[in-house]
C-alpha cells in the first residue's frame, strides 16, 4: 500500500484544521489513515527481517514482552475502530491519580517498551502526563491534541481516535495510551516505532536535558552521579541493548532491549568491612526479575540489611537491588533525565551551516525579569527556572542544542547511516566590548546541553 507523503511540517500544522470542523463533525487524520499504510513500514530494514518468536525460557504467560516483534507479521489482518464510536469514556482527567495512570499503561504486541516505559516513569507525577494533552475533555470529537517536541522544537500534533484491532482486541496498546497513537504518526507507522532507547521517548515527550552514560566507557564516580540525580528528584533509568539472544542474561532474569527505572540507592557494609554500592531497580512491566546477588530471594540479605535499606521484597513488587559492579556488567546504558516541573521553555530553529563550516554563531538575549517568559529572542533552546536562592534577576538554566532526530531521518528519508557530527558548543557572555567564557561541552548526540547556574540577563 502506498505510503502517504508525510512531512514534519504537515504533522505540526494539521491541528489547525479543527477550527474548520462542524460542531458534530469528527476529525479524520489524513496523514495517518486507518489502514495497513499506518501499520507497516516502507523502510527496507523491516522488509528484510523475520518476526521473532517467544523465548522458551520464560513461562508462556510472561512472554508478551519477550515476543514483541522485530517486525510485524505481514499476514496479520488488522482492522480499525474509533474509540468514540464504541462509547468508551477515556478522559484521563476523570481518574487522575498517579496509581491509576501508572496501571493504565500496558504495552501491546510490538517492540516499543522503551516508549511505554517512559510514559510509566512520567506518570509518577500525573501533571507531567496531563501537560502532554491539550484540552482532553473534547475527545468525544474523535481527536486528541498532544504537545510534544520534534527536533527540540515544541509543537502540537493532532491525531484521531482510530486504533488498530486484531482478534477483537486492541493490538499495539491498551486503553488510555493516546500518546502511543501519536508516536506511530510521527514515525510514519507502528512498525517504524519498533526498537529504540528510552531517550527517544523522553526527547519527544519532554524538552528536558538528558545525559547518557555508556557502560563500555569508564566514568569517574558514576555511582555518585546516579545517587545525586535520584536525590534531586530527576528521572534515572537504564537499559540493555543487545542484538543477540543473551542466554546468560535470561538465566539471570534480565531482559535485553528493555528499559528500567532506578528508584533509589544505598550502601551496605558487611561484618568484614566490605562496602557494597547498591541500586534499586524497578521493572515497569513485570515479566521476570533479577536472580543474582541482592535479588529478592538472595541469601545475602539479612533482616538488618533490609531494615537499613527499608526494603520489603514481599511488598515491593517488580523491584530489586543490584550491586554496582553487576549493574555495569549487565546493563549497557544509564540515562539521567533532568526533567524539572514548572520550567519555562523557549526554542527556535537555527541553521548551523554545511559540513565543511568550522564555526556557527548564534546570539541569545535573555531577560530573566520577565515573570512568564524567562527567555526571549532565543536562537537555540533554553530551559530556565527561578532560583530559590537568588533574586528574580537570575535563574538556573540550560542551554540545549537539539540536532535533527536520527530516528526521523531514518524513517522519513531512509537514511539508515545517518550519524551526528562531533561538535563543540561554547557559551560566552557579552560584557561591554568583551566576551567572557561561561562553559562548553563537546560530543556527538541528538540533544546536548550546558547547565548554567544563576544565569543573568544579557547577551550570550
């Protein structure tokens, strides 16, 4: 089936069509049609794959994530239904509690648990989910408007309430996961959402700076960095990326290509004086659990240790502790999402020149005295929050540079070899006729940032 020639610009401007709808008319998404063109990918990498079968190591009732397909079976017969036509009340504001939202997010039979996991982690603070939806009370009109971020720019995307069914059941998600229909729309199909890392989801759902730590690289005091981020209330998560069936991981109860949340940290010192640095891991979708050292049934635990960490394995489901050395050995990546509530965000597109250009300069004028808009005339992204320890004339801020999303470049332009350039970002502040160096960062990633504490008004 021919794929609709969708562009990012068309996606982000389509929501304006609702103003032309008649009072009783329902919105129909012309960019994401309720047929197979919105299920299957046109990307050759999916055409060359064979659907994976469930791993036999786990009990059959626990295989729904293990069996998530690397591509979709082409002989599946999907059909679409509007939720509004089924008289289903799915207004998220009617049951807004954190537990209700958290339990409402259930993955379907497609390999995008990185996205559903991100939604679960966000739902621990319900406002973060509510902020995604614009005017959710109007979903009887057959559409949702979602606020998201594409290439770092804040945008609104409208999607209708047609969902694919298979064998009389919603197939790729469960009820109340409206954002899951937006993610396939942006990626061009459900199949194009298969496989990813949790930072893909956070960069789409939030403007927050994200720091990635790859465990095959030695970092100084990574345990301390994780502890500090948790204590400051940021989202810390991890995953295991593997293209192979890792038998050892499965025997230890750990799933590759799956996202986990790090809830806490602790230290245990045994009778011989040896210190163990421990992390508290949460598996958002209970399939299996870690069975190595410090697992819920490990013989290492004593009542004293459990009391010290305030840990009751009978009450804390889907939760286990792991020693830092095992964490670095079996997990591949740590993500720290510096998501602040009540932050001001402002972004603007800039052109950085060609591949042979050495320098690109952008002027940023910041006015921290504005109560409702702490950044004006930006030429790149900035998050800023009034500091509790300083006057209104200074804020804690982030300068954020977002490059074109690799995932979308692959899905829209079939650029499977798309890579980010290694860049250096340097911030200066203009003081009279001189420039004062503030900070710099270098690397190659989709979202790079520089935190600036107590930033002041002026030109940067």
